[in-house]
């Protein structure tokens, strides 16, 4: 209950308006400190590391299946948050993992420390929950550089072209994963399990809408912080498409169903068949 109240206050537009000068100063100070950090330097090593390759960005939606994940065990895959809840059912493990949700970190971080999530990219706030640092954890600056008064209708979202300085906030962990994929030189991106359909959504004025008939996650559970920031998240996906189209990066939605219609749809089974054929042809 306390966490919910804090989160509600943090999203209050009036409170954010009066907090703007201080928060903007704080963001600038954090930004300047981060760009010279060890984590920033480590991120630079990923520049174009996957140049010309393809990847799968995997959401935690109810359409996600173990069968599909098993077919991706040899692919470059990026995911986030509570994906570890499906590990006991699949041989697949991610290449890269992301967590930028401050509200859920207290629960999530201890669980990924003992799970094979690949290289983990965690928002700076995660430091307080890490018991032991290792070479598979990199802290990232997840921010739009300037403090946003109305985060429910954020038009400042964009693709950060230098994630060693900052990741632009897109109100979904998968937007961070997408920016990383672009930075590494990936030229073909497939979304899977990105249903974009939640039982609780928030409109551009912060008003909450609930639909109990909707399942949020592949495990059927309800998690704190499940409410979708609809307007800002949708804007993030649109910005991603604009950027990818401009830079000749292909991005497809291979999700089975769902409500994300920003990207061209592609059938996952046909997608995997075509990838196999192309791989053979390349040889």
C-alpha cells in the first residue's frame, strides 16, 4: 500500500510541476557523473558488436510460449523483468537482460542474481539491491535527460544513439532493449510476446482504466506495477518505427496476437522458417 501511494505521488502532475527545477538539476548532475563512469565505458564495447545480425526482443505477454522460446535458443535474444519465471520450463536462456523499473527492483534483482539471464543491464537504482557485483552486470543511465512533468503523455521520447551516455525512457523495458539492439548494429529485429494489452492502463492525464478480463503475463499472475502507461508507451513504439525506417533497420512484430499494430506483422512460424532458409543460403 505504501509503495502504491509513493508511486501515485510520483506521477502526480502538480507535484511534478513544482519539483521540476530541482529534479532537472538532479538529472543533469547524474548525467555528468555517469558519462565518465566505468559502466559507461563498458557499454562502449558493445558498439556494433552484432553488426548486420538479427535479434528477438521478447516480452512477457500471455501469448509467449515455451515452444517458441525453445526455438530461439541459438538466437540473439533480449528480454526483461520477470522472464525468469519461465526458466523452469524451457532450455532457452536470454543473451541480454534488462530491468529499469524502480518499483519492481526490490523483488526482481535478488531473483536474477541466481538465474542465468545473460548479461544484465540494470537501471542505476538497482545498485542498492545487488549483493555482489560481477562482470555480467552493467548499470545504465535510463533517463530522457530532462525531467518530464507529464510522464503519461511524454513527447520527448526518442532513440538514444549513444547508450553509453543514456538510454531514452520509453516506459517499457523493451524500449531500452531496442536501443541496445540498435547500438550493437542489429539490422533485423523481431518482437515476440509483446502483447501491448494490460488489465490496467493509464491515459495521458494519469487516469486509470481497468479490465479484469485481460491477462497481463505469460504466467497468469498479477504483479505490482503492471499498469501500462498507454500514451507514452505507444509514442515510444512509434518513435522506434520512425527511427528504424529512417536508418534501414527492419523491425517486425512476430507476437501471436496482441494489440501492438505499429510494426508490420509477421507470422512467427514463417519467420523462423525464412530465417533458417536464409542461414542455409548464407553458408
